[in-house]
């Protein structure tokens, strides 16, 4: 746009220089130069308005595209969160059956072995309750709190699995 203004000024200057006749011709050349400058100013203004409109339209399109991308990202994230919750809910629920199997294996225990098992099973049950509570918190979380809740739940689940495997190892000996 600035180049266009400079070109207009150069044209006006050349018209002033070329118009070296008598005073009438000079006045005519000056008037022509002024008219040319006015025309250039009008065209420049018109071009600036067009550019502003196009820029505004482009900005609106960019905002709409940004909204679409953000929406798609949120949908994908929600889908992944739901998928994770489904898997972890099944894994947590599976411990109910595992606990039943564990209790069945421990039925024949007596004395110190029975006392040790009862203590371990109590700790295991407490850890499952802790995991259930963390899972409930995770289900209610979103956005910024999701990551922290997920990390806490993952840690508790790893502890639960480790404790369960430790107890099961006593029956394999």
C-alpha cells in the first residue's frame, strides 16, 4: 500500500516537472497533478478498506477454525478419559472376585499363618477401599485436576496389585 502511495507521489511530481509551459499550462498541470493525487488517495483508501475487510474475514475464519480444533481436542480427550475409566473400573471390580478366591485359599490356614493372612487381607481390603475412593475422585475430575487424580489413582492401584501379588505368593510356596 505504501508503494502505491509513493508511486502516486512520483507520478504527481513528474507531472509537475513535465508541465513547464506557460503559466496556464503550469496551472493546468498542477490541477491535473492534484486531481491525480486525489484519485490515488481515493484508490488507496478503497484498497485499505478492502484489505481491512479481508483481514477481518480471515480473523473470523481463524477463530472458527480454532474453535473447531479445540472442540475436537476436547472430544478426543474426553473419549480417552472415558476409555481409561472403563478399563480401570473393570480392573478395580475384578478384585472382588480375586478377594473371594483368596479367602477360599485361606480357609485351611490356622495359627500364625491365619493371623498373618488376616492382617494382610485387612491391609488389602483397606487398599481396595482407598483405590475405590481415588477412582470416585478420578471420575469426578476433569481438566486440570484429572492428571493429579489419575496419578494418585495409578499409584494406589499399583500398591493394591503389589499387595495382592505378595499375598498370593504365600500360597504358591
